[in-house]
C-alpha cells in the first residue's frame, strides 16, 4: 500500500490542524481543512495561514489539486476558496452538507443560499473513493458532531475531523444543531474498527491537563486502549450520558456564528451589499429564548 506524505499546520488561535497530504509518485496533493485567519473584533480576514501551506507546497513542488473539508467547521472560517483561487483546486465535502445548509439557512435568513451543496465542487457519499495522484482515498461518513462529518482514509492514515481528539482529551462535542451523541458514538466505533495501527490525524488539539505540547496524531490502538471517553469497554449509553452532560456546560465557540454562515457556502462570505462590502449576520435573541 502506498503511504501518503503528510505535513501538519497548526493554527493556535483556533487550535486547528490543517494538513497537506501528498502522493510522492506524482507530486499531487490535497489540503485538508485549511483555516482563514479572521479577527472578529475588526472584521478583518487574512490568508497568512493558508499562504504557509501554499509556500510549503511551492517549496517542495507539491501540486495542490483539491481541498478536502471534513465538515462545516463551527470554530474557524475555511480558506478553501483562497486555495482554490490560487491553485485551481476543487473543493469537496460530505454530501450531507445539504442537511446542514437546510438547518442553518433559516437561522441566518440567508434566502439566497442554495441547499443542494452546489457551492462545493464535489459531494462525497459514504464509501466513495477517489484518488490523490496514485493514492486511493476512501470516504467514511462519521456523523454525530454534525450530520455531515466525513473521514478520509488514505493508506494507513485516516483524517477524522472532529470525531476524536487525543486520547487524553476525548471526543468532540455533539450539541450543535443536527449533532447527536449516540450517532457520534457509533461513528467513533466505526473508526475504531479500523486496523489498530491506523494513524488517526485530528482536526483540533487543546492540550490536556498535564500535557504541555500540542499533539494531533494518534492510532486506533491507542484510542481503544486509553481514550478517556471511548476506550474499549465504554458502552453507548455511558458515552451518551457523559457527552450530553459535558456539552451542557460548554460555551459557544468564539467564531461560531461567522464560521457556520461562511463555511456552509464553501468558505465564501455572503454576497457584497450595494456598497461593495460583505457582512456577517448575528441572529439576536434574548437570554433563555431558543434559536
Ligand atoms: Fe468542528
């Protein structure tokens, strides 16, 4: 089995890891989950994180052919359109993004938003396969964190998005609209049924109590032995109870509202108003009111 070349890029402001995954035989490459820098206080967007990836690709002669999103992120804006504009890469995401678009279109009153996924170039179904050069990629639909999460399995590696975190930290939240802890548990068990030596590459790391450095690579075996949330022996009901209790105490991610409305448009801001400026929408509600 040909193994992929993998380079990780860590974005500390959002604790996100983006990856360049390359096929050494052809120099074809994919970028997974690129981050657009965004300062919410000033409204200023900046491409320096994505440029780091492009610079690396240029230096090492990788030809970026695709941008692969694991899901519509709720904590950072996607730089997929910038990478596409710079390289001609296409943008892919799980086909269930349509459900996510349908959930959030009314929340943001985005009447122009298409909910057929056509803002993206490719929509992946569970089990679908495609190639990065001569590397085979298998798509696994792993819903729970959101309805549309997918993992990309490439050689002995799997890019699992926001399903699992490092074993000492646990799992992703499942309380966003369309998220579900029981579904997340089943998706995680599916990932943990892969061969034990499968390397898992995560989308986030927040360190864990007692750990000083960021880490984003683990294995199926390590998760099954020592994940604080889903080691072998933790059953579905126990997981659901833990996850739901934990989620009830979590606050909204800092960039939640900007991220969702931009990322369900494949990383595009809303069309500019007559004055040429794009705006973000913040639905206002009173404390205690539901969405
Ligand atoms: Fe996420």
